[in-house]
C-alpha cells in the first residue's frame, strides 16, 4: 500500500549519494549499534552513521559501498550523533540489508 502520493519535487530535495564504509566501531549507545565512518568522496567528505546493523560483521562492512541520504539534519542517538541515513530494507528476520550499487561506482555520485 502506498502511504501518500508525493510530488517529484519532494524527491529532488533529498541528496542521496553513494558512499563507502571506511571504519566500523561499537557505538556508545544502549542498543547494540555500530558507529560507521562513510566516505562520500571529495565534495562531501566523510560522515558518521550510527545504526543497529548487527546482522553484519564489522569486517564485512569495511569497503562496502552504500546508498545514503547526506542532507538530513544530524540525529542524536544516545551520546552519538548520526550525520547520514544509510538506506536499507528488512530481510525476513527484520534485519537491515543495505541498498548498494550492483557494481563499484565513484564515491559521491548522486542517486537519481
């Protein structure tokens, strides 16, 4: 079921880009969460994303290209600050599976 019909201009406000996870650490939050540093290329630079993505091992995430919204306001998650929303979908167990390009692409390219 579609939640709400939206104008195309609503989509164009979002800055959705390809980034690569370059560092993964345990976040200092109540829930088991990773603090990931994501490189979005020379124009945007690196941003921090925090999320409960424990179905991935840290070593699986390093070097993984992801799709992220880079122009949302930062979100406080306990003592952590998340600067980017990495997009994903739930698997059958409800765990997050990241949206990724099918092949490697340049960091920072926009999704259209």
